[in-house]
C-alpha cells in the first residue's frame, strides 16, 4: 500500500478534524501518501481530491466541522455511481480509503467495497452516538456539552419567569444526547424516541407536582424524534391540558458546531491512528471503534443491523432525582 484516501461524510461532528489530522500524521511516517476527498461521496464522484501533508492538518484539531467538507449524495445509492467512484479512486492510485461518518456513510462504503473490491475502513463520526461497535462516537461528548451549557443558561430564565421550558435536542432515532443532557443538567423529565408508552401523561404529573411544591425552573428535555412530536407539540399539549404558559428552545444545529471536547479529540485521534493501521494490515469493510479501553473492529453491516440501545434507566434517574426538590 502506497497511497490512501480519507473523507468525511454525512452530518459533520466535532472531532472529525482531529481524526483527519491523526490519519495524515500517522500515515506519512509510514511512507504512505494521503489524499483528502472533499465533500464526502460527492467529491469522490467528482474526483475532488487533494494531497494532504503534515502542514495541511496543522491547527485544525481544535476546530469544529471538517476542513475537507462533507456532503450527502443520493446519487451514490446507485451501483453505477459507486462503480464510477471506484474508477476515480483507481485512477488516482488510491489503494485504500478511510470513511469518517455514521451508519449511512458505512452503508455506502460497504456497497462500494463489496461491488468494486475496494479496501475501506471507517471511523464513527456522528453526534448521535447511535452506531453499534463503539461505546462513543466522535462528536457525541461535544454535543452533550453544548446542550448542557444551553440548559444551564436557560435555567436562569426559567427561574426568573417561573415558566416551564421544553428544550429540544438532536436525536431523531437516538435518545443518547437527550438522556445525558437531561441527567447532567438536572432536568425534571426527558422524552426519548426509544420510549413508546404515553409519556405525556407522566409529564403532566411531573409538572403538576413540581409546581405544587413551588418549583420555578421546570426543565424538560425532548429528543427531536420523540413520538410525542418534539418540543413544540409537547408544549402545546401541556398548555392545552394544564393552561400553563411555557417556552420552547430548539437547540438544532448549534449542537454540531464548536470546538470539540478533550474526550472527542482523544477518541478521534486514537481511531484515526487505528484506521490507518487497519488498512496497512489488510482489513476492509470494518469500522474501527473503542469498547472499554480497547480498540475494536466491527463489520460495516453490524454497525446498522445490530442495535445500540440507550440506557433507559437514565430517564428514570432523571425523574427520581428531580422529585422532592426545588
């Protein structure tokens, strides 16, 4: 192996740059050339490539987003498009590819690797922490920290006004961010997409009891994918049922940006180094993750076919610790 490629795909996540830096600076002393693919699979299809040297990745570790860009490519779903992308890689002399992204990115990588006999490994870059095969994904800890900072600020306003606040965090199919933000932020209740009983009745009870004991800063964290309809709909239901004024804060894409935490930088660095080693060792169609204190490999297929379950006991703990106090 003489030349490897690296791309970031799907939604951006804080720490992707740290992973990119690790890939480049670990590969170069091994005698490998590194080609950056701009804008993910979009750039792969268009041949948007650039050589990366040690200076190319200088001073990027602390930056959010991804300096080589990312993108979503519906075209890449077609086998003929993947064949064209493989031809681009071969023409550029790229012997192996590292994909930094989530399960959607890995589906595309698995398809191209299988159909075109391209050597590909991945590292999990997604704030949702919903990829099986790694305890945490690159960007998750930063997203939680961002959400927590927002709750701390909102609590001041909630205390001043006495109104309940419904705070919506990202996680359409995964409640990891919501659960950890709620627990760390001392929320009164959290609504997760993994919970399918009627949470709204429980929520009425929580708010009513909090108000009865004189609590003025009721905070409810809602995952954007919760079946109750997100923070706006939840707030509307509470006002209709309880005749309470309220406020909604939707954190949205603010959770994707910002300087990555130390945890995300360290994880990204370790996984980037391990991904280069995996290519050199001939591994393919696998994601490099960290479980416990060990670097692990998981087949791309398992990253989406095996379900990573959020710890639902965290939601119970949120409510338990909120009860009885102001």
